[in-house]
């Protein structure tokens, strides 16, 4: 999809389809200069005849007619002074759906000024919605969904707004590219998307984007290094585990990087603590944290910001086997701390803890890990909101703000010391599960013991990384938008 901005009057650009916003009083903004001719009257009468209320999420498609050689898509934006966030979020998807069902090839959008909705915000919403509505995963379908009909979107704005709009378009393009990539990696089945496959994909990113340098450590090297917790998970699978790093330097190499660590369990059977059969297929999505890290790296390589960013992926398959870990096994982590594995299904924290120790070598400005870590997170926050915890309130606050800004929201859970004792083990320095209650927090507590030397936050995306069951089942690409917003915000600070 091509997106561009211009301050040229729409009517002078021989448009095919014009999208204008109309408020709850039926008024369009001044950029909708087509309304200065006969179509204004036509539109007025049609809007009242068809009782178009102008509510956000409502659209009206007026096909070409008479001397008017272009289609008009009217999008309601309600009362711009009284709009709530969720109302604003209805506008883009409604436009995208109307464009799709009317098979428009080109769209000219009048980005008018309406109260609290800025042209930049509205433009961003429309791009995100179009990109989301045109995503499909049909690799394994004999019948393909085909290319989207729409190929060109031109935003019309005031002359002094084009530069900022171009920046918005660039950012939106990068974020959506990364998000699509993360979705596709997540949707790949477990027999294709293995630790080896993730490593190959990361190497391919390094080839496609010279700014990214990829390195892969094999299971043998992890074992030699002393990553006893990581290897205790990967050893039960015939597929060897991989530790994948992707480094992007957009500024002075000496400037501390932002490090993203992704849980990359390419299939989670639970191991010897085997999961029940129902919906176990969805445990192919247990690498969505790492998919979001790869998505961010791709987005960063597209955007080329002046930041240093390192993506690290802990890739392994969690299987039951003769040589798999058993409940009660004790392993030594890279940090030297020992862990009693009481439940082999709490494997994410085991691969992550060693990886979190490993990333100390990057002397990070901040480390954020992203993991589909606990079912308890879904109990606490459902599927709308990711959980965030950390050892640095400034970092947590920045992530919460980035979530709000990008409409990829997160909410903080308390990582208080009070919960730490739930991890006490009679035999080792700690056990890998916290028992009854606060399952997401005790998982966070476990990770916190390996992240003492840098500002750190943990995103539990168990409820948000994919849509479970139903027609919409599939990876969402979250939290790529949140992470990209966080990183871009660092440029300003
Ligand atoms: N990958 C799962 C968490 C999960 C479950 C995410 C369902 C999304 C949907 C994780 O590895 C896991 O199995 N966690 C256990 C931890 C427990 C054994 C302490 C869980 O949540 O049940
Ligand atoms: Mn598990
Ligand atoms: Zn898991």
C-alpha cells in the first residue's frame, strides 16, 4: 500500500474516491472542498434522507453519479469535543471496511480539523485500520485471499502539516510492517516455526537489512556457557534450542542499547507436566513474545531511528521425553542461582532467566522482556490488556504511556517483595512456581531475581498476543505497536 500526503485541493487531483468526515451535526470540514459545488447540496439532502447520524463508526458510500465522477465515502466522527478514545478507534476500521467492500483502488482522504481529533491522529488510525483489514495468513490455503484492491491512499491536509504527516506515514508503515511480520511468525504452525526456523528468519533479517547483525548460539554452546535452566527446557526436544541476537546500531555504538528479550517457545506441551489436550494447538503461539521482538527489529530497520536496539530470542520447544526435565529436578542457572523445577510447564521463565543474565553483556539502558508467560494473566486482565511489571517505575510508566499512545494497552501488576517468599524452595535457591494465587506476579518475581543489574520491565502478553478460537483466531502482532512507541519516545527524551 502506498500512502502519501499533499496540500493540493482534492478536487484538483482527479480523485477516484473521496473520504470526508462529517460530525454529528452533518458538517464536513473545510478541506472537503468538493462541497463547494453541486455535490454539497446532493450530500446534504442525502445525509438527511438516509438519516446519517454521523456517529463514529458509521459510514455512507455514495457511488459516482451524474456529473460527479468520483465516489464519496462519508465517515461519521460524532461530536469531536466529546469523543472518547474508543469512539475514535471506530473511525478507521469503519473506513477500511467500506473501502474493502466497495473494492476501491484509490482513496483521497480529507484530513480535516475537528476539535480534539488531530489530522495526524486520524491519519494514523486510518492507516492502521487499512493495514489490519488487509492482513491475511493464507500460506497453507489452496485458495488465496488475493492482493487487496486498494493500492494508493492520499491524505489531503494543510500545507504546514505535510511534513508531520509524512513522518506519521513513515512511522505507521514501519510499525505495521513489523506487526504483520510478527503476526505471520506467530501464525506459522509448530512443525514449521521451530527454533531453527526462528534463527533462519533472524539471519534473513540480517541479510535483508544491513543495519541488523544476527548471531545464533546453539544448544551446545548454551550448555557450555552454563545456561542450565535454558537447556533443561530445550533438552527434552529433538529440536535443539537457540539463543538468537539481533543488533541494530543507529547511533554511537557506545550509547547504551535498549534490549528486548522474547520468549520463543515454538511449542509448549507442558513437558512432563503435560498440558490437557483441549486447545493445546494454541501453544504454537507460545513464541509470540519472540515474534514481537523480530517484528520490532524489522520495524526499526525500516525506520532507522538514531537509537541502539538489541533483540534477543530464547527459542526452544517444550516436550515430554525420556530425557526431559522432571518435577523435582534441580538446575543451575547462568547466574549461579539454583532452581528446583516443580512444574515443567513453567518453562518460559526458565529459558528467560538465563537469557536475562546473558544480556548483561550489552550494558543495557533498559531491558524489556516479552512473554506469553502465564495463563493467570488472562484471568487477571483478559484479552484487552497486557500486564507490565518491573524494577524501575520510570520504565514501567514509560511503557504504560506508550501503550496508551499506541492503543496497545498495558496495566501494571504489583511486583512487591511480599510475593517473593512464594518461590522459597526447601532444596534450592528458589522453585520455578509460586503456588496458589498471583501466578503472573510470582512469575515476574522469578524473573526479577535475574535482572538486578539494569532497569528492567516484563510484559506478560498471554492474553493479547493472539485471539483464541473462533473466526478471528490468530496472532495479533501485539505488543509491537507499544514497543515501537516506547522506542520512538526515547528519541525525544
Ligand atoms: N505458555 C504458558 C502460558 C499460557 C497458557 C499462555 C495459556 C497463554 C494461554 C506457560 O508456559 C505456562 O504453561 N504457564 C503455566 C505456569 C504454571 C505451571 C505455574 C500456567 O500458566 O498454567
Ligand atoms: Mn508452559
Ligand atoms: Zn509456555
